[in-house]
């Protein structure tokens, strides 16, 4: 039976408030799909429910075959800000906007970056073990250190990088910023020192925190040569995307003492295989790609995603959240 309703696919992680925004409309029908659905099953599900007019994605890949299976896709959204799992040119060819959640998760990722800096500086895992294992007498041989007065280099000064910089400034750190797509004036206006050459800035930094997208330009931007430019006492933090750091080179730098430590929320392969070479290193802390997935962030991202969907289906997509502006 034909219907005038717009059929929207939503992942299980979409919050109740966001679902309520969508179901409040008489012209919207929701279909839920599992967070970890396989590509084959997702495509089959789209075909089964076609025509599908919109989709709210978590980590599920989306491209030409999914567009074909959906029948009448009008908008693709992400409950997040990254979109390396989406074939943007395929969407653009069909005039389908790709929309992201704007600033919804940027405070959460910025907090995670600062948390990782503090965890490493204060030797949190080592201090915990000293108390737990009854080796209290050894505490003065593993002294923590302050962020106060240290220099941090923020790589990427967008929604998340700007917030990370503010949090570092609150810790009274000197904040350097490298972003070739931001003007020196804009960076300086944020109270940070702009640097035009990443390789020149790296030897100055006690911490380097990565906040740029994964593109052909940034892939493996931190390889062996660049890691060697960093201080032996420096720490590298990545809450952006896996693949921005060459993990083989990072492992070598960490075991050789070329680099003091690292904090990683993202990996080249996700999930990384059990027994990955980085797993056993005492100077590495890790999280399972959850920097932007706090309780509050999921609510904010879900609600923004719902508004993105409705705006596009109503013919007026929220412009600042559209990635492929060429379709507008």
C-alpha cells in the first residue's frame, strides 16, 4: 500500500528525545537498525523497506550500493561529525546532502583530550597501581608533573580544536596552533600562538593534540620522520581519527624512548586486534573511540541529527551542517 510518509532509518543509539522529535510528525515513519549491522544486512534491509528517504548513521558505511538500495534517498546524516565512512562524491552525484551534528560533541572530545593529557602527566595508572599493589615506598620514584607552564600544540583549530585550546589555557599552558586553513589573526584572537610550519613547531611542544579530519592530506601525517622531531619528553594525543598516526612508527618511537607516551582514542583498524603491539606498552593509554560519545553528547548529537533530517526533508537543510554544499 502506498503512503505519503517519509521513511527514516535510525541507528539504535539515537536518543529517545531525538526519536520524539521525529515521531511527533505525522509524515515520518522510523525504522531502527542495529549499531553493528553488517554491510550486507544493511543493504538488504534498505531494499526490504524501500523507498527510504533519510538515514541517521552511527559507524555504518554508506555509499553507492546503499543509495541504490534505498530507492529514494533524500538526506544522509551522521550522529557525529566524522564522515570518512561515507562516500561523499556518490551522494553529491545524486544531489543528496550529507549532514553532521555540528558542535554537538565538541565539548566532549575536548574534555577527553585534556583528560588524556592529565592522565599521562599525573601518571594516573601508575599511581593507582602503587596504592593497589602495596608499593607505596616507590611513589617518589615515579613523580607526576604539572600541565601548568607546559606547551601544547593543537593541530586543527575547528570546532574541537578551539575548545581544547580553551581548556588548555585554563590549565595555564602555552597554546600553539597549527591549522593551514585558519588565518593567523583568527588563531591569535583565541589567545593562541599561530604556527605556520608544523615541523618547526613540534620540537617546542610538550603535548601534541590532534584535531583534524582524516583526508588524503592528513593520512599518516605523524610518521617516523615527524615523530623524531618531537621532544623525547613529549606526549602525543589523538582523539580525531585513526590513520593520522602511523602506528608502527609510533610503537617504535615509544619503545625506543624517542617519545614519552601517547593517548589514543582512535586507531588505524577499529577495533584494533587483541594483542596489538601498542596494547602492552605502559606509556600508552587508550579508549575505544568514545571521546565524543558521552551521555550528554549522544543526546545533543541525536537531537541535532533529528533536526538535520527534518530540515532536509522539508527542503531547507541547515546549511552549516551540510558537508557537500555543492548539492544545495
